[in-house]
C-alpha cells in the first residue's frame, strides 16, 4: 500500500517538470526579440517609451510590410 503514494508523487513531479520544461524551452519568436531590442535601443536614444505599432511615421516612404530576420539568416532564405 505504501507504493501507491510514491507512484502518485513521482507522477506529479514528472508532470510538473514536464510542464516547466515546455514553458521555459519554448523559443521566443524572432519578431518579439527584435521588437524588444528595438524598443530598448529607441528608449536609450530618445529617452521616451517606444511602441512597436506604426513604424511608418519614422520613414519618408510608403510601405505595407516589415520583415524581421534572426541574425545570420542566409540571403537565399530571405528572398523566398
């Protein structure tokens, strides 16, 4: 009878460790990493808070899409 509580405790620990591993090992999307770094850089330069919602006000040309890539992304990958 003493084995049942140990099995349940062991199973609970495995589930908790598994859920924690999934949460902490989930990679952050490139867009979120780049947007965060842009905000930090913008705040350091301007002294105010940056909102990544409408970057067209910082450019003098029209555009519809902003592409962001991880560092060292091969050029042939970017062109597809």
